[in-house]
C-alpha cells in the first residue's frame, strides 16, 4: 500500500495539496492514518510528502523531514500562502485532478 500512496503523492503539483483522507479514499481505504504511516516511513526526497495536509488544511506535527516548520517552509517556497489561523486554504490550493 505504501507504494500506491507514493504514486499518488508524486502527482501533486507544486503549490497544491491533498489531504490524507482524499488519498485514503483514492486507495479505497477508510483509515487516513495509514496514509500518514506511509508518508512518515518514506525516506525518498523524490516524494513530496510536504504536499499532504489534514482535512482542515493543517500541517503534520511529526513531518518526517524536519517537523512542522519545515513542511510550512517547503509549501511557502512553492507559493502556498497560509491563512491567519495557520491553515492552508483548501479551496484555493487543493489538488483535484490527482488520478
């Protein structure tokens, strides 16, 4: 299953995000935490894990490549602007053509 998660995540373009739940739905599973487990286990910098956020647009508290701050830095470098509440605006940045 991990490889399937990685295939989906690789398709997310710069400046866009998907949620854990969306990826789980694409895989036909109901547990979005399994997507998180896969991303946390990833060791490849070729997979843009930073482009996956929670259902509210929040960042991963245990982002595998340097913590929540690093995830925000990477998204901002791609043009994602965070709202005042610290969330990604999913209406603006959600990637909808991922399969």
